[in-house]
C-alpha cells in the first residue's frame, strides 16, 4: 500500500510513517497543505492520512481541492478536533473517515486498509498462496508446508511483493521502489542482504528453494508445487 501522510507535527508524522513502513507500506510525507496537495496530484497513492490544522493550506481545503480536481484517493482525516460538528465538516469536505488524536496506531492501519478495500471495490484476499507457501495478510505471518516461518516486517513485505508478482521477474529497482520506497541506489546491497536472510529462513528446512535469482534481471518466486 502506497500512503501519503500530511502532518506538520514532526513527532506524530514520524510515528505514523515509521509504523506504516514497519507494516510494509511505502510512505511519503509532507508537512504542509500545499506540498501535500501537489504530491497527491502527482503520484498514485492508495490512500492519504491528512491532518486538519496544516500550515499554508488547511487539511479540509486540501481535500476539497483534491475532489474538485477529480482525485478520489481515500483520505483518512486525523485531527485533535473531536466534536460531532468537526467530524461532519471533515466528511462533508470529502474525507472518507475521521480519526481523533490521540489515536491507536492499530486502529489507524485498520481504517486505512478498510478505505482501500472499499475504494478498489474488491475483496482484498486475506491470504496469498504459492506452491507450499502461504502468507496470512492479517496476522502478517508466513507458513511453508504448515511450518511457521519467523520473518521480520520488512522480510514479510519483500516476500509479499514477490508472491503478488508470482510468475514475473522483479528487478532490484522494482523492489527498492515498492518495498523500501527508495529511489534506486546502485551502490547499496540492502536488497541482496535482506533477500539472503529471507532465503535462509524460507529454505533451510526444505529441499526445494522458493526464490530464484535470474542473473542480470532480478528475482522470481517458485510457483510450482
């Protein structure tokens, strides 16, 4: 999930961004309404978290301008204002949901996932299966032949990306962009390092490796049982 966070409180913004990245999301952030609006219009985000009290352009004006421009990206309003009138104004401005500060991060991610499910009008699968590997997208767990594989959040996000692209070769650049949210840096070995650890965890108790390296092209996950 590609998420835009528009929040001027640095501490809250860092908390949300870090938490979403740990959940495997690709996240960008802006600290004012103008930058947030421009980023939302320029990039294809799955959802946005928008504060109301923002410098340069408040959050409600930002959302209204997005809707005026035909941008239907799901928006979760995050605000310290908690009156019924405030919530009504937020939803009437074009927000899709409203969460009051202080908030539970678990509730924030659950609400974002629900917004994206409704926006895509599809029943997002709760599990992904390829060969003898199954990913539980709710519990963020992986099992192979029924055996639980202990993965760190970034390792799970990397494996989920490979499984969602089963049958396709995914390049290092694609992985950096979609899993880390970074521009490609040819000097970094972060993908190779994390892929090596993922392979060790997936394959050490099994005869058949799950992930193949395609020399000069990238990686592909095994699809046959």
